[in-house]
């Protein structure tokens, strides 16, 4: 976690994401990159010059405002941590995704308000879209979070012994925070399995990946999403670490994503990693 990207629109969740990123960078010896993406207005004026003049003034004002906010954030919270500030122009999600790929980013930390109702179904939040497509881990933050407060990590799992890359990253995350790990299997009516079978697989999973300071839990609920939400509510876990399959288009619309549901509805930080 040496190069940490924080996409920033200067909202409260974005500021909280920056503060959290600064703490992580201070502990890891890394740096924080603050990125503000300015979406240009779509002009319909048929007279060319007035449109260009307006756009130029708009860009100048937005850039000045971003730089002012950057300076305020750095002076107030960065301290001795290296912080680089950048401004890009374009659509938010593609700009962030391209920046991650082009600049060797290790981790993205994003603030989010979540998304509900029809917005969640058809559009989703920018954070949800980044979670779905980002090639590096993403941490979604809704409110003020201290890294010292993260003592328990929930790891929802299907107990696939072949997901070595994901599990090793989760173990590294657990080690960084010095937290306990709670491996969770949600048993649902549509995919019901006997406890004796699942317990056997959970023990094999823990042994295969040499887990330490962990618990194994089978939780019964109507859906995986509800099971995760209810388990978090019961245990008051500090962070959720989970995979996302990065579904797009019609497949995403029909199938959805447990990770994106968590980003939209859970209040604790959500760490996600896209797998094939």
C-alpha cells in the first residue's frame, strides 16, 4: 500500500477517505495521490465562440477551487505524509480507472454516499462502478474511520481453495491492521447446504491458507446480501473484505453483486478486490 489514490470531489465522504488514506500511508511509508476529476459541461450553443468562452471560464474557476481545497486538506490533515494533487478533465469513472492503470496505483480509497432505489438499480454510485472495474483493491468509506479502530475483519467466502491471490491479499490486510479475521459462509434456501459439509470445507480452507487469529461462521439467511448485512449488524465488525466479479451490462443488471450491495448499504469500510 505504497501508492494510494483518493478520488476527491471534496464532499465529506471524500474528505474522510483522504484522512483514512493519510493514516494508512503514514503506517506503510507510502504516499497519497489526491485526484479531482472535473466533468466538462455539454454545450448545445450553436454559436461556437460563446460556448468556448464559457467552457474556458468554467475550467479556470473549477481548477482554482480544486487547488484551494487541495491546499486546505493537505495543511489540515496530511502532516508529514507525502501528498500529490492532480486535476483531470473527463468522465469520473473512466478517468479514475485509466489513472489507476497508468500510474501503478496499489490501492484506491473512495468516499461514498452509497446508492439506493432506482439509482442503485440502473446507475449506481461512482464508487460502486470503480469497485466493479478497478484492477487493484478498493476501500469504500462512508464516515470517519481510524485505522486503530479496525480490530475485526469479516471475510465472506464461498470457500474456493483456488482463490489464492484473493486470500493472500486478505491475509496481508489482516496483518497490516493487526485484526482478527472472521471467515463467513452464508447459507441460503436457494443454495442450502448441510452444516456438517460446510464446516468440513471451512476447516480445510483455514488449513490450506494457514489462517491465524480467525473464526469460522455459518450464517443462515434468505440471501447472501441479507446474511452479510445481518451478520455485520450482530457482530459490529469494523471492516468487510470481499471479492467482486466485476459483472457488467445485462449480466450485472440481472445478477447484481454482493460487493456492490455492501458498498451501497453497509456503514463500515468495505475492501474489495476484483477477480476473474
